[in-house]
C-alpha cells in the first residue's frame, strides 16, 4: 500500500512538472537584458511595447536601468522578437553618465523587434538603434537596408555593427557615440513639439516619426555637428519641419520623411 501511495504521488508531481513546462504556460518566463545609452542612462524606464504605441501600458513588462545603464526584462518567451523594446529618458529623473547629470529634456529610444534576443545580453538601445527601427517602420527598409543607408550617411565601414554597444571594450566607436549624443540632444530639444501637452512620457507618434525622418535625411549633418551653432541650425530646421505635422492625427506611414530607398532628402539649411 505504501508503495502505491508513493507511486501515485510521484505521478502527480510528474504531471505538475510537465504542465509547468508546457508551451504558453504563464509560469514560464525568459530574460531579455541589455543597456540603454547615448551615454549610459541610469533610471531610464524600459518596457516591451506590446501594442506598438510607444507608451508603457498596464501589463507590459517593464523595469528601470541601473547605475550602469543596464536593464533586465522578464518576458514571455513567445514575445521575444515579436515586439520592440522602448526606453524612456525622463526629464529630471534619468541620469546621463556622459555628464553625470539628469537629462534636461525627456526623449524616447527603442530597439526593433527583429533585434531583440533572449539568449544574450546584447539588447543595446541607443539613438542609432532607434533610427534603424524607425526606418524599418516605414516599410521601405529591411534591417540590412536600413543599416546600409546609415553606414553611408555616417561614412562608416559596412562592418561597423550599428546595433552594438559603441562604448564597450574593444568595440568602442567614438563616431557613433558622438553622433548618438547629438541625436539625443536634438530629440530632447523637440520635446515641446513631440510630447503630448502636459506629459514628459507620452509622444505623439506621427510627430515622433517625422522627427526621426528629419534626423535620417540630415544624418550626415548630425554626425558632423561640433558647435552650438551647428546644433542650433539643426534644431531650428527640425522644429520647422515638425510644425507641419498635425498633432493627434491617426497613425500613418512616415516614409516620405525618410527620403526613399536611396537615402535622399534635403539637407538642413538647403
């Protein structure tokens, strides 16, 4: 009798273990880890954007970056590679380790879903990865095509990994770091036009995508900007462009802002 009870208990345990390992079970989870930067960003809000609205909604896995700009999201394994990751640098909260100060303006960064991996801690989110994602969102570019266009505009070798941490170890790339700093400055400078009234975290998606389109069209100028005068020219022209985009309108394709497959589009000041 005792043997029968033990056998029955073992069978129940085995069934429970199998159920816990089954596909789609709520008890299973995976880790998605990486860093957020233009310089490493501490206290940035990171989340899996499951409805692609650039906003942290109830039920979306989220966390905050640590003192090294690192984050770890706990997600459903089925969601890896299915949704983009968004990072919010929040005014007066997020600390930019390039300066050691909290950011003066909020801005939003992201990583395309195609680049999200649960097997390695390489989910690096930066202004560069954001630009790749927004080019892909137009429907005109694959990831390879988007990176090819950015390689050309930034005058970088095709072997340069645009999705990698440009501040880490042997992979340090000062050109990408400086370009990312300029991009973050321009993003923050458009906060009044891109974020919805009264919010430091909720963007108007059409204007956000228009901003990134203007950034792409002028990426060579963004890379080359080294003075306050350079940045002011870029900032003023971008503000002028964004003012032509109706705020609060339905989601629509921003492909015209990205200059087509050959990376055309006017330069700032022309």
